[in-house]
C-alpha cells in the first residue's frame, strides 16, 4: 500500500493514539482487583433496599444501613479476638 506524506503523518498519529489508549487500558487492568462481596443479601432484603432507594434515595438508605451495621458490629467483641491472634 502506498501512502503520501500527509497520509503517513495521519497514520502515525492514529497509531500513537491507539498505543496511548492501549497503555491506559493495560494500566487500568493492572491496577484492578476482583470485587468480592463481603455480604450476601436475601432476595427479600434486596427488594426492600431497592424500594427504599427509590423512595428515599440511595445516599439516605446507604447511610442508615451502614449505621445499623456499624452498631451491630459494635456488639461483637472484635477487639478481644484481634488481641488473641
């Protein structure tokens, strides 16, 4: 395939852009980690959370759930277990 000087510059520029894009994708891949859920929700709770999100908004529901979970975890003697290990 024969190309003129202008086509050569455009093709070179396109290759550079593809290379930069590929480098970015590789960097994102290398920095990624698997998202493993730490909690499994029942279908009933998922349904309730979705309805609450629609009614009150995700931020409100998320804040309330996090507060409740935090308080519940405070009931567990987690510090004592850490000291034993």
